[in-house]
């Protein structure tokens, strides 16, 4: 839990892309600031410096530590302010304790600041682990984009093959994302050209892959085993440890992508 005994003012930021709403409260619960704040470094520095000069130690609390909340946190750290964040699920539960049902930026900023003052145990510190989580979220998002794009392209190919030659689609469809099938379609392009090419020309592009490997399937499996073990060792001995890591790694049916995605989920 964050020790708030030496904090002189609690600044809650309901962060946004273009501007934030900032509300500052004193340890007695009195509002010291309550205005919209442009998401620019000079304006952020001006506010932090004003609060430091007037009150003393400032605790800056945001509802999102990554993306749109990254700049306020970076500026606050650079100016010597303490930083923390209030997880979204926790904030929604706390909001039920406050009067009013309308969700406004001003109300959210006040709830963030007042929760930091009255319920410091709900806050989470921002350290190296949180920065790692932010990086993992970006990687997972990029991976999701690639998976979505691959699915769209595959669906388009399924549709074209079904329209041109349903029988060919039934044969190639289940294997459409295999590199060999994609190479086949790229080189020959149509059912007529595939039929004209003949068996020998169809398999010739893949002969170099088999050269020097008499027991190819066995050899491939033999090579992949140590690689996968090394990959798993790297994953388990990394510097970052998620609280969910032992549980996720025990779920053998979950792939690495899904384990990482779950670990990045805000609790």
C-alpha cells in the first residue's frame, strides 16, 4: 500500500487524448484545483509546479497508466511528484459510493483524487512491472492486428476459391494458411494452370526444403524440441514476473499469446 502520510495534495487526473480533467484535494478533503487541463507538457509542468509551490508534496493519480496517461506520469516523475494509478474496475466500484449517477470527467477526476486521499489501499504503484505490462499490451495489440488481417485475407481467398472452383476450395481451404498452399496459389494462380502444371511442377518448388534430410519429419521434430524448450526457459526465467504467471503457465492448453494477453488484463 502507498504511504500517503506525507502527501500534501492529491491530484486526480481523468485522462483524455486532447485534454484531461484535473482535480486536486487536500488531506482534509477540500478542493484545491478543479479545471480542464490540456494534454501538453508545458501546461502539465505549470500545474504541478503551482501545486508544489503552494502545498508541498504532490501525489498524481491517473486512471490509465499507459497510452493517454503516459505523458502526465512522465512529467510528474520528472518534476519529483509521486505517482500512482487507480485500476478501472476498482474505480467503478468506488464510484457507486459517491452521489450522482452521471458519468462526467469532473466527477471521475474527483473520485480518483478522493479515493487516493481516503482509500490509499486501492492505489497501485507505477514501477518497472507496469512499464513492462504497457509494452506487452502494445505487442499483444500488434499481434491481434496481424491475426485479424490474416483472417480477413484468408476469408477473402476462401470466397474467391469457392466462387471459382468449389472442389479446389474444399481441398485447399482447410490448409489455406499453410505457406506451401499460398506458394502454390501465387505461382499458378488458377485451377486451369494448376491442372496444366502437373504433379512434378507442383511439388518441385518444395524440393530444396527436403535436400539433405532423409528422415524429414523426424528430423524436423528433433530440431524443434530443443528450440521450444529453450523458448520456454527464456519465457520462465525472464526478469518480469506476473502474479498470474504460475497459474497461467500451469494451463498447458493456453498458448503463449493468450497467457500474455491474460497477464496484461487489468485486474
